[in-house]
C-alpha cells in the first residue's frame, strides 16, 4: 500500500496530481478549504480508478488549523486506511494575490505568509513523525521565482522562501532517506487567480507567445509529472527545483 497526501487536492492542479497518483497505485488523502462538493467528486473519481480516497478540510491560511488537521489526518490514516505511516506529502494548497509592491497591504502579506510558507513549515513538522523513512515531500512553487511579472512580488517571495526551505529540509531529512524537492509550474489553465490564464483569451495568447512549446500549461501536464517525481525511479532527485513551464520566457 502506498499513501499520498495532497493539500488543495479537490480541484485544479491538486486534483490532477491526486488522480495521477491514484493511477500510479496510490491511495490518496486530499484537503479542501471550503468546496466540499469538489472534494467529493475528486475522491469518487479516485475510487473509480480503484484506489482508496478520503477528503479532509484544511484552511492553510488559518494559523490554528495545523494541529487539529494533523490529528484528523492521523485518525484517517490509522482508522480508515489501517496504516501506521504514509509515503508522500505534497504541499500544493495555495491562493494568489495580485498587487503591485506599492499597493500590497500588510494584511495581504500576512495572508500569503500563512498560506504559502508557514503552513508548509508547520504541517511538515506535524506530519514528519508519520511520514515513512524513504518517503517523499514535494513543495509546489511557481515559475515566478525565476521570471518576474509585476504584481506578484509578495506571492513569489513566499514561494522563494519555500524553495530555500526545500533545500534545508532535504539536508536535515537526508538521514531518514526522505527526498524533498520543489516543483515550479508555469502558467496553467486552471481556476487559480480567478481563472485568468484559462479564461482571458488575450492573456492566454500572450503566455503562449512567450512559451517555447507555444501554449499555456494544462493541469495534467503537472499531474503526470508529480506522479513521476514521487516514484521510486526518481529517488536520486533531491533538493532540486524542477520547473515545468513549457519553456516560459527562455
């Protein structure tokens, strides 16, 4: 039995990750923030593939959410999956804020810190005793840590912090043979950021014109890659930033 936890797994990139992990033989626990119906559809799709699936509520933007979630996760792992440990932790949950440097508020900065950095740090701490030796952690970042688009300074800075954290995690967890990597997607056609890349034809065309492969990304471009990155075949990839952008701004 192989078990993966995907935060923000009810829709978009996280949903694709969860489905491709299931196709690779993983039982999957996903989290959702508020759309329980989306989570139910996702876990049913996983069960239709033939794997076990469960959904737990988690708002990574709430500072006091980590401890109760970790308790609920362990209860699900032990009680419903009859497992003492799990294999893969994917930090995918996130929300975007678009604001110029001079217009970003303290509240927005604090929000992005809680969602994109603090939750990754503290949830990893809380779940490491349950992650098996030889397991995998994958932190989701963004192409915006390499190239710059005005209005994303705070969002990208938090993701940059996660990329540094990834390397420290890999170093400190090396004795347990746990690999830790960063996956940095480019612009993807999902509902993230209000669905702008998917729904704004001018923006979509601009992204395609700036991408070597001539299109914006699809959720399954990322989902398929995640299943490979956490596989046994990728066990020698560690402390790396892997960008999956189709060649944006090269």
